[in-house]
C-alpha cells in the first residue's frame, strides 16, 4: 500500500499554531503572555517559529479572539463568538458544528478542524458569515472525544505502521509505533485506540487493541461492525460468573409476595426463531361477561439488582443488538434465553399489567404488579395467523414450530380469536386518534449452516403480529399513564416522539408528488390522515419501499426522556417502554420505578433523581442508535454478499436516490441498493438536476428520475467497504 508523503509535518503550520496559542491562553485565562513566553511553552527558539507566533498573535488579536493587555502581552477574550457543539464531519473532510445555542450549524473548513473528529464535542469560534447566511468557524478546543477506538486495516512498514480507518468521515490515518503493533499482521483488520496527537504530527498516534481477522471474512466483518460502534460481542468473565451463580429457582416465599396467576390460560406468540420470550398474554372470561387480559412481562428487575456488576453491564449495553446472523444480548444467556424467558410449561416471575375489557374493548379495571405465571403454550406468528384466518384448531405441518401437524386446544384458539377481535377495535380507535401506520417491509435472509445468504424474503406485519403489538402498546401506554397522571412531577422514563419538521414534510411532498401522491399539511389531523393514506396507497407499488423509507425519515426520532411530551406517531399522551426488559434497559428502569410507586416510595434509599434518570435516558437513546446502525450495516453486508453471487444476472430496479455523482438503484426483487456512477453511464454525459431529482443527458436529453425503473447488473460488490456498484443497461426500455 502506498503511503502519502506528507503524513507528518512540523508545528509551524498555521492551524497548529492557532490551536496551540488559544489552548495555552485558555488554560490560564487570567494571565497574559508575550511571544517569547509562548515560544518557550512550545519548546521552540528558532527565528522562523517565533516570527510565526508573532504573526499569529497579531491575526488572533485582529479577529478579536485575544486581546493585547499591554504592549506585546496577550490574553484570551472569554466567550466572544465562541460556542460549544457537536462536530459532524462530511465525506469531503469539511465539517459542521451543531450549535443549539445559535439554532444553526457552523461550517468548518478542512484547515480549521484542528484535529477534531466526527461527533466530538468541540468549542468553535465563529469567524464570519459566508454567502447565503451560513456562518463559518474554526475549532479552538476539543472538549471531549466521541470515541478513541476505530476500526481499520493495518499497513505495516519496517519501523512503524498506519491504520487506514474505514470510515469516510475519518480524514486521517492513525500512526502506530513499532512497539504498539502487537500481534497484527500486514493487511489485518484491527481495532486501534487513539492515544495521542502530538503537536508535530499530522496523524494521531495509536495502539492496536485487537486483531479482528482478515478483511472480507464473514466473522471478521461482523465483528468489525460491532467494534465500529463500540458494541461488545462477549461478556466479561466476572459478569458471566455472577449471572451463572444467581438463584433461579421459583421459591414459595417469593410467590407469596406476588399475585399468583399460574392457573390462568397463558401463552406466548413470537417469531419462529425467537429464543427469548419477553412477554406472554393471559385470557379469562369473567362472570360478568367481560374479558380479563393480562400482559405478562419477564421480571428481569428481580434478578438484575441495582449496584451489581450484572446491572452495570446491562446498563452499559442498554440494548440487545440484532444482526442478520446473530443476536448480541443485553443479558447473559442464562437470563435472556432461560431464567427470564417465558418458555412454555414453565413457571416464571413476571411483572404484569392486567385489564378488564368489555366487548367494545373499553377498559373497566386495571391492575399493575408483580406476578408468577405459567405459560401453557408457545405459538409462532404463523400458527396464530392460521387460527385467525381459518378459525380452525388444526395446525398444518408446514407452518408448525415442530414441523408436525397438531391440534390447538379449543380454549386457546377461542382466546386468540377474541383477542384478535379486541385488538382490531383498539387499533381502529388508535388510528382514529391520529396514529400513523408504519408497516415497512423488513428484509430477511435465508442463511445456510455457514451463515451464507442463500435467499432473500420480506417480512410483513399480519393480524397475529398486530394482535401482540396492540396489547403491548396498551400495557406501555397505561403504565405510563398510571405514573404520569398520579403526579406529573414524579420521575419516570417515557418513550417520546416529537411532531415532524415542517420542512421535511414539504420535502416529502415534493418527492411523492412526482408519483401522483399528495399530503394535506393544514393541521395535525390532516397530516396524519394523509400520511396514512399515502402509506396505504403505495402498498405493492414499485416505489413502496422508497416512499416508506422517506416517510419514516420525515418523522422525528423517538427517544427516551423523563420530560414527557407524548408520542406523536402513536397518538399517545403518555407512553413508556415496559414490555421488553430482556432486550431493553429502559424497560428495566420502568419496572423499578413503577414498583417504587406501587410501594408508595417505602424504599427511601431508592433514587428517583430526575437528573440521574435523564442521563440514563440519553445513554439508552444513544446506544439504541448505535445498535440500529450496526443492524443496518449487517443487512447491507449480507445484501452485498448475496449480490456477489449474482454478478452476471440482470435485475429490475427503481431509482431510489439521485446525487451529483450518481444514482442509487434499489432492486425490486430483493431490496438491495447500489450505485450507478455518472461516469459509468456510457451513452451520454449526464448532469445532475437537483430540482427535478434527476440526471439529464447533455446530448440525448434522456432523463433518469427518482422512481424510474431501470435494468442493472452488478459491477462490483465490495464486502470490505460494504459498497455495491451497478452498471446501467442503457439499451433496455423502462417498464
């Protein structure tokens, strides 16, 4: 691999001097310094360096970043045009600092990043206003690094090495001294820790922490995805030992503290391949003709106690990560798949929300608390769906969990049918209240024993899925209401979702208008109604996945907070996450806080500090985002792997994105997305038309527009960079 010749430069470059001077003056804001003192601090005494310092001091004083207290002596000017924010680096190497205080993003040129990296919290000095009103700034201080660990490929030379970080937003390689290379071999994919960035070095210095393997290997790439987002794939030995040593037996003394619901008909409905069962439903017809439905959730908080190493590990992870070929659980397997999993024909400690509903699905009574339950049966969604569709108790072999035909107990079948009826009433009310129905198609893979993708299929939500979803939503909503309406000042963890941004809605309208769809943006009710209409109208159309994706991106991001603003997408005033504590730490928090309030706050040592829980909310939201990114990357990796075996085939695709450098195409049959670069379209020279979401041929005037159908072949499937390139078959007529 060829190295760049200018990897290391002297500290005489102007951006390093600027940062050094400002850093020095800020470290001692009450002191003033002359150029000789600053030169001594920098350890330089040559005339050239001192002249550079004198020149830079004059420039900084002219910019009013520093002041000349007395002749030749300078001091920092505090907080003048200086703000803090989070840096976002672009693939071009420039950056933007998101400054909430100003309500705008500050543009930062390459030469003004001053060693700050993507997502770092930084201090930025706003220099001036550029054209179009965009402010320009310079990074003056790195407040905190977002991460110090990076994934890349190592290039080993005789006396040193470099790690080329595989992230388009990382604008520098990392220099590795010979004694910090460890067991890495040339070309290995590694995890490197950034240790230092000396003043005289253009690249940061690092240490190899872990060798992941050879680029392109399946496990190497999957572990790289996890490492890239700082997600672990193994539990520390001491955590595993602690979990293995827990008393997991069901004790009579503990049962006495709980509501015993073991004699009530109870069952689970989950995906066929599920290993952890967070939730179960119970069903009973009451003497008054109403229905008692229990939503029973694994009582993880009984086993995961605050202050233990198990709790610390669960909090740090905050969520399970669902990659294409594996699950990285939040809890060790002894808990996630065994003790806390509501497996069939086993007694379990649970935390329950129990509701009495009439035939109109109106809630007449509710109860929350700890229970002990017994699951009578386990169903896959396909089995429950068969009962709903046919009203029959005979489950055919082809959809059976065991692969053998069998008869469902009539009581369970009746329960499924009645709960489906009630769930549809609940869903109808929710939709009338303004909820948005996002039923986006999920891409799934058929894997062989070596975890190689041999087929693609799409997962859609049917009545059985919606039955479970509706009762989980009911529990989440009512638990949050129970706490929030008692006392709005009480600390609780809410799942909140803000209203969509007007500009994003307008942008969505512009795109969908090209397909003949419209949105009514007059008010909240008309927006949600027209969004639901749009999502229904595109079902089964070639543009469905693209429109679904764009509509979801239009929405604000759901997150956790102690400050309740409601959930826009669900049209709920109060909403929490209570139903998945095996895989989400916020649900564990919700259980603990609910029990505290049920106990009337008897445990005075239990913390209900809003500030403490808000920090937990932010951490959980952040970890959820990282897990989602890892999950998307694993899907992209599998899609590329799948397409690598289909390089000579022709595919029908839909243009899903248009940029100045190329068009993105999503293949209709498998939802794999790749790029056709403009330079690779051979029949003409194409120009990007931003207003039309199109590229236009200069000679032929041929137009390729967002949503158009095209035929493509795979040009390059790069597993290492996780990038898919297509070749446009230009002579094929669009369908």
